[in-house]
C-alpha cells in the first residue's frame, strides 16, 4: 500500500482556506471540488490507456484513450458526495457507484447502510472518495467491500488524513498480495485524532460544513 501526501502549493493554499472556520459553505463546497480535481490529476497518473490513432485535419496522429471499461468512482456518503463533482470534471466518462457508510459516534465503528455498485469490480480501476481519513474504520470497511466485489486496483482520495487513520489502513492492507494495489492520496496529513475522533487541526465535520448540520 502506498501513501502519497500532496505537496502542491495550490493544494496547500486551498486546504488552508478550507480549514478556516470562517469559510462559508458555498466557498467550502467549491474548494473541495477544486482540490479533488487537482488531487485526481495526481491520482490518475497511472491510469490505463490504450494506444490509438486519430485523423487531424492535416494527418494521422498517434494518441491514447482511456482503456475500457471506464474507471469507477465511489464517493462514500455523505461527505464523499461533495468530492464527486471535482472527479467527474476531470474524467467525465467515469461510472459512479455509491457507498453509504455510517460511523457510530460512541464506538467509532463503521457499517454500510446503502450501496449502489457494479456487482463485479474485477479489472476495474476504483477511486474511493472520502474527505476525512480519521480512525480509518470507514475506509477499512469500504475497501473490504470493494475487495469482496473483486476489485484489485483501488485509489483512495482524501482531503485530510490522520496518522492514526493511515496506520489503521497500513495494518489492515499493508501485507496484501502483490496483485492487489491500494494507493492513498491525501492533500494533508495532520497531527492526531482527538478523544472524539476528530482530526486535529482538521477542519471540523466535513459533512456538516458541506451540507449543514442535520
Ligand atoms: N470526520 C470529519 O468530518 N471530521 C473529522 O475530523 C473526522 C471525521
């Protein structure tokens, strides 16, 4: 499993504004989307393409197009939904699946409450979207879900991660068979989790900041 923390100055700038408690919801949503587009650019560096040729008005040109079937993007509900737009903007042809995971605030255990995914993920490149890698419980459960459907190429895109969350994923998936690739790409790696499971300094509750408190 590989973990990559982005050091792109534009991403750092946008994450800094995102963290600010004074940033209003409308700007927060726009920033999440922009950060994901920039992260997705890095995350898709290894995306599979197939060589092809096209006729320009002048001559034939060698090129490459995304290999079929198209990648699958899976936002984890609810906060991951705020990241979808930024990903689809970069790869409009992606197929979108949904995974609803809820975290028990007392036990911090994650469980699935909804899903809409292709039944067979063998050979599909999967991009899992979740803004906050906190305890890692949600992502551990989500990755297992995708592995059970046959996925072997999973890239997790997060905005902010905690060292505890990264360690939890490494413990669970660090020794997987070499035929399975799991990459984590995050815009920031923060200091720690607090006693309530929030990332410090983090940005608070990403779902609440995206959609308001419900
Ligand atoms: N989920 C959030 O939205 N924020 C955190 O800090 C941790 C989990």
